[in-house]
């Protein structure tokens, strides 16, 4: 089998049934358990108003994608309708198409690419973190210890890694904002772009670096 399909009358696929209904697991959790036990990694859960594609390979984390029909019939929902047709077309879910184009192969390769991206991002984040640590260390030395004096004094005897933890938190938030800006999820107005955006800050820092290079 390539896909296991379940239908349900439940409007909420993530809600648990009443306590007197036996196993108190949501429809989604039940399908996910079935996929792992049978070794079939792909499942479809359908309740008449939405279709949920579940991917739960053994010994790996699961993932899912929801297609709500009320949005698919709208004009702005056409890309999602096209994605649904591309994912569940005949050649994707049967043996009529090439192996490399089947849904199981596509999802498996997508998971592998996701892992590669996560590993690469982790390395880049760690490298950026050490750059920040070195930068703050240099700035602290230039200020003769004034910059981090209060933070280090307050953390003494309690937590010696407050500065490191704070920098890591800041860096992860920067990654989140960069992702949002790259997807055009942040305000597009001139005020944000000039005074708040990380992309704008990066351009300003580059301009400062060029000026310092000219002075040197």
C-alpha cells in the first residue's frame, strides 16, 4: 500500500472523544498510530470539509498538511488547489508513474532535504553565535569591562552563562525575523524598512564598513 485512507464525521480532527468512548485519542493521533504500526508512512484523513495528508514514517517525527475545501474554491485558493492536485494525482499515488515522481518518494526526499537544510542552518547559527560572542568580548575589552560589568556581576554565583544565553536568544529571534522578512510577512512601509528591518540594518552596516575602509 502507498496510502491509508480514513473517513470520519468529526468536524475537529484534533479533538479527543468523550471519556466514555474508549481510547481517548484524536482522529489524527489514531491515524498516525495506524501508519506507524502498519509501516505505511502516508495517510489521508477526510471529514467532508477538509483533507489532511499525514506523513508518519517509523522512527521519525511526523508531519501533516491540511487542505480546507472552503478555501480551495475561492480565487486566492487556486494555488493550494493546484498543490492538492499535484500531490494526489494519479501518477503520484499509483504505479502508473515513474518511481521518482511518486508521493512516497517525493515526501522521503523532502524530509531528507529538510534535514540537510536544518543541519546547514545549525552550523550557520553556531558560527554567527561565536561571531557575536567575539564581538561582545572585544567591545567589553575596549570599554575596559564596563559594557558587561553589570551582567557578569549579577550572574556571578547564579548563572555564569547569562550573556551567552542572551546572545543565543537574540540570534534565534533574528533568524525568525529574517525568515519573516524574506517571505514578505513584515510591514512593507517605509518606516519599517528604514528603521526596523534587519535587511535595512545590514545595508547600513555595510555602508559604515565601506566608510571606515575609506578612512583607513
